[in-house]
C-alpha cells in the first residue's frame, strides 16, 4: 500500500513520536508499505510521521547514493551504502561523534526545497527490526546522515530547522505554499487541513 506523504505544515511532523509496543501492529506489513511508499516517491528514507503515524519507526535505503551519477564524473559512488536497506523500530540515538560536514538535504514532506545541513559524521543507534530483534550499531558518513535526518522526524524536527536565518527567510513563502498544497510533486501528498 502506498501512503500519501504528509506535507510541511501538518502538526504531526512537529510532534515527538511514541514507542511501539511489541505485537501492537503488523510491523512487517507496515515496513513493506513504508518501503513501497518511499520508493514510489524516489526517497532514500521515510519516517512514520511522514505517512501520518505518530510512532517511532523509519525505513532507509541508501542504494541511490551508492550508484555513480553519469552526469558528474567527479562524483564517486558511496560503496558503503550498497545494501544499506533497513527498518529502525523504536530507535534511540546513543551517541553522535566525529567531524561536522555539510550536505545538501531535501525531504519528501518539503518537495522542491534543499539546503546544506551540518551533521556529525558518526552515529551509534539502538533499535529493533521487524522481527523485534534488538541491535546496537554504529554508522558513518552518508549512512549516518540518512539515519540522523530520519531520526529527527521522530523528534518533530525537520532539516529546514538547521538552515541559516537568511535561508529560512528566503524559503518562507515556498514553505507556506507547500502547506497550502501549492506545490508540484510527482507523488501523492496529504496537505494540512485536507483529508
């Protein structure tokens, strides 16, 4: 099942999510649906609030970043992302460390807007998979960034929160337009005030 992506301005994107109880829902079905929704929107990550669910869960697949972009010969593929496809249920970031680095991020809930976000290059995270197995793992580079971006969604934070004040002022009208449904996206969206 492909869910519509919740657009910027919807209050659920600003709420802190709740932990999922074991056997509360069909996690395998929800995981499959979230991956299907993410792929249909050409994303590399999708958090539960982005499909209107206030639960601590997100999916990632970094494969697009592991493929070489033919248009840019200097752009080397990130081979560490080959096979980086996971679901994170009830994740808790234990530690973020390393050097800060910038990357131009975007978000399926905020189509057409991108901006440089500085994040630490290593993250240690504890989470469960769809079979309720618990893991504690450390990720670096682009994998860490994807995790940090999606984890922020579970805390009610968006990448635009990290942008400099001037950039925020520059995109303010675009954000308002998105919240009103005045945006072009090549996937289904759900806008605040509309059901």
